C-alpha cells in the first residue's frame, strides 16, 4: 500500500462556514503533514469527472437520476474521493464536522487493516423524514450517514469498481449504501470517528463531531452539543 495520505472535505457554498471549521480543525489536529482538499461541484464538472443531470425543484438541488433531493452539492461527488486521490489512503468528510483529535490514528488503523476497501462508522440511523438544516429534506435510505466519514483504501481491488461512470450513473441511494462493495469489504470504525450530535449515545470523547441535523449557526441548533466548541473553532479560523 502506498504511504500517501489525504483528506477530502465536501464543499457547498451554503455551508462555507462549516467547511472552514472542518478544514481548520482537521488541519490543526493532524500532527503529520496530510494535505486537505475541498470537493467543489463546479470544479468536478470542469474536470470532466461529474456530469450527472441535476435540476432545481422548490428551491432545492435535485438529482435527476436518483429522483431525489440533494441536501448538499457534494451528496454524490464525495464518491470521487478515491479517483481524486489515486493512491494510498484517502479520508472523506462531510463539511458539517468538528475535528477534536488527531486523525493520524485513523489512518494508522486503516493501514493496519488492508483487507478492507472502505472504513466507516456503521450507524443505525433512521431519523423521521421531514426538514433538517436550512430547509433541506431529510430522506431515508439504507446505511444512512455511513458515507459521511469514509476512509478509502485506494489500492484495494474492490474500489476499482467505483469508477467515474459508476459515480455518474448509479442512483445516489445505491452509492450511499456502498453497493460496489461486498459486506466483508467494509471495515467498521468506532463511533468516536463520526459522532452524530443528538443521536449517538454511549461513546467516549468523540474525535469527529458531526452536526448532521444542522450546524450551530442555523436557527434551532445554536445550543447543540459541542456548539460552543464549534463556534470557538470558527472564530479562531476567522481571526
């Protein structure tokens, strides 16, 4: 396995503050040099890596292939991570994350277990359908939130199935349930690596906090768990 390590964070213009906090805290807490990149939808289109048809319905971004709304611009483009990284270990994170500890042990764990193509926290997360974040629809699908933190072993043969054509043609619900992999190819991470605010229970100090319902700048989430810590990180970045 290549020694290359990289981090990719989804970017949505509506969540620029969230992206800034995720990038700032990921960089600050990762002790060795690991490059951090953003996945921007317009850039992916310009590079010829993303051509899925999208539209707008009721003011929401809509994935026409899936026949479903996209709560963020990186809802599907996240699966380009191993294609962008090309080699080594590549971590994808949603933008609405607060990194509270070094990510180096996460990379080390993945390196020590090369039999797995992807590592994730295998949440049993089934929130009721409705509205979340800034008016986005909460949709139900298998293995929800598994794909919000994914560590890819780019050298694993199974990830060769996840090519650009598959990313651009498969319904989103199939990508989010890791349909290109067999169950035994998906490694499990402790919940500390993707702690869902308001949902995850019975864990120690989380290394990655996920504001999956809404970040602390959104109405109704100002007093969520770890909101003060998130705001401190945003202020540190801004200054």
